[in-house]
């Protein structure tokens, strides 16, 4: 504690020196004018040379203080106490010089003496502010001036009947000095407290910045870990998914068909959980575009109800939909669907009996539709309601039951809600259930544009596909799957090998992994192949979900498929890339992954 007090006092003393130095450069101007007035007034009773000699002494002291006080804060080689002693000495010298002006007081008129006293006592009052009320520095100026002033009045030669009045004035001057000392004490206390508060605030700010830096480092480390773990897990999952899809294409007996079906279902379940990690990375990377459009809620929610009905029936729950047929909103239907899907999925997972209802009603504002997902489940205690939106946090799942997911659903929901600029509210009572409510901008049904259904399924034309991947099992699995779809397949482990194999057989489509050996990556592989085969459609396949990788692929304009890629996803993306090439060729433009921009 003594060390802490010493350090705190040192901070206060150093700040005091800075204040005195600043005031030492301002004070000479008003004080010099006051001294000039006193000197001019005294010329009526003393020779002008003596009066202005005193004025020259005052100016010399002010100049010395201006020069010396300005240097004190930066004289770090000198102990702090020595510098304070010099400030006290300069203040004493200044007070002594002004006290000598009272030597002419007995010969001045009563009016002149009154003016002289007012000026000197005013300088004493001003010294409270210019010295921050420091006891030694302030009183070194105060006492020489006030004592000399009191003596000048108390010992002044006047008639006996007026002596008592002079003594009374002398006493009042001393009393005034005592009052100033009390004010100076309070001023110094406030000054010291403000310095210490400022020092503590600086320390707190440094700690906050350090904590923020540590939090940002932890977030970056978490993101890198998720990306790395996701990549390492997706590689074998991707291989298994491709082999499973290729195996399902072959003739099998009933038992073999059941085994393959169950294996593929297990892979799809694992893939959906990995996709949750990918969604987090995509949203953190800020590469998710928002495409708002006007659409009707009733058919949109009816489709979701049909999809989730089997899951609700397996738990003997009623999945109810209550939506006015004229409910129409403006938002991104794909991203909003992901929000509602997560809310319905969570409601079914955490409801053991009763019902899950999706309700749409007018909000308090006529320009909004309120979309609510209600359940009769376990409910959420008040102290956990803010935590359920954290990543990997789950209520009532300490054993980490995989059937309840990874605990990322609501974390994804909050990111999507922010992205869509929506408001999400929660009301929950333990044992009675929970309600999640979204306010979505209402729209006029007349603004709905007739959409076109995306074409699904279909087969690939007989094309030549070049597959570049440094993992041999992936190359073998991809070869088997694409051959089953009637494609000619060239496989390579590097960009150079892919170029060599393509020279005699130009590919119609390039499928390349993002991470390749030898410092190569999929984007550079696409550039190299397109330099040999301009306009070559290309798809990236990666298990890397790091935000930096996502941004790189997004900026390069390449379609990025994340492992494990299902057969449907792969074929659909290949069809889209080929269709994009046909459109661009018809328009006379160069293709880049199904778009018209160059890599």
C-alpha cells in the first residue's frame, strides 16, 4: 500500500508541475499589468526610478518563473521532490517581491492604499487556481504578501481615534488569508482526486483494450480451430459420401440396399451438423448476400410444415400452422427460411408433449407481420435466456446428446436476424413452453413476381471432367461417382499433372480441391487451366470453412462446394456451371464458374 500511495502521489505531483508550468506561461501578462499599475501609483510618493526599478524586479522574477517553471516537468533527471522545492522557491521569491511594494504604503492616500490592498489580495486569490491550491507552493506566495499587507495597515501612522480601524483591517486581511488557505485545501483535494481518477480511467482503458485484444485473439483462434477441424473431418466424410453415392448406383440385394441407405442417412446427419459450423463461418466472413423479394407467407410456411410434419409425428406432437392467406412480406426467403427452420427444429427437439405452432398475425405496426414459433416444451429459465444464443450452449443437454445438435442453431439465427435487419423476441416460462417472435416487413401481394421453379434432378450430358485433388481416396471416389453418371473422368493430384493429362483431352468442366500440396490452391489451379482452356467452367470443392478462404473464393467469383458434397449438390452445381457456360458463350462473354466475371 505505501508503494501504491507513493506512486499515486508522484502522479499528482507531476501533474501539478505540468499545471504550474502551463500557468507560469499565462500569469505574467495579467500580473505584469497589475504590477505596472502599482508602480505607476507609487510614483506619486517615491522617485520614478525607484518605482520602475521595483517594476523591473517584478518582470525579472516573472521571466525567471516563465523559463524555469516551463522546464520543470521535463527535468526527469532531477528527483520530483527537488523540482517541487524549486517551484516553492520561485513562488516565495514572487511573493516577496510583491510584498516589498508595501514599503510605500504609509505615504499613500487611503484610496491608493485600498487599491493596492485589493490588487495584492486579488493576486493571492488567483494563486489558488494557478497553484491548484498546493499547500507549500500557494502559501509561499500568500504569506509574504498578506503579512506585509496586514503590517502596513496595523502599523500605519494614523490618528489615535482611527487606530482601531486599521487594526481591524489588518485582522481581516489575516482572516482572508486563512479563508484562502481553506479554499486552497479543497481545491488541491479536488485536483488530486481528478488526477487519480484520470489515472485509474487510463488504467481501466488499458485493461479493457487488453481484454478486448485477448477476446479478439480467442475468437480468431476459435475460428481457426473450427475451420481446421472442419476441414480435417470433412475430407474423410466427403470420400465416404462419394463412395456411398457411387455404391447406391450399383445393383445390390435387399440387405445391401438397407446398409447403404442407412450409411448415407448417417452421413447426411453428420453433414448437416458440419454445415452448421460452415454457416457460422460464412456469416462471420460476411460473404452471405441478402436478396430481398416479396413473397406470400402461407404457401411458404405450408411447405415447411409438410417437411417437419414427420419429425413432429415421430414424437407424437401436433405441428400447427395459423397464417392468414393475405400475409405477404419482403425479405430474403432463403435466409428467412433458415431462421424459421432453426426455430421449428429447436421447438420440436425440446418439446416432449403437446404441440408446436407457427402463427402469423399483424404486429402493433401495420407495416409488420409477426411470425411466431410457439411450443409447449420445457421452457427456458430467465437466467439462461440470454445464453441460449451463445455458440454450443444448450439447455438441458449436459450429456451432449447428438440428437439435439451442436447448439449452433440459435447462434446462426441471431446472426441471420442481424443480417436481415429483423427483430427477434423471446418469451418463455419454465415448464410451460417458449415463444420466438419475428417482426417482418409487410408487403403488398400485388408486388409478388412470378418465379420459376429451379430445375432439380436430371442427368449430366456426356462430358469430360477434370478432377484435381491431392487425396487419392477422393480422386477414386469422385471417379467412381462421375463414371456412374456417364462422364469421362480425368483425375490428377496437382495442377501440373492436370494440365498434362488435359492436353490431348480438353475438359468440359474442372472440379478442384481448394487446398493442394506444394503451396498450390484451387484458385491458382483454375487460373492455370483457364490460361490453356479459356472459358473453362470450374467448381471449387473444399473442407476449409475459414472466413479468409470463403472470402477468397467469393472475391474470385468461383462456386464453392463444401465437403462432404452430396450427389445431388454436386450434380446440380455441375449442371449450373455448364448452363452458365452456354449462356455466356451465347452472349460472347468469358465464363468464370458460371458467371461472366473473370477470375
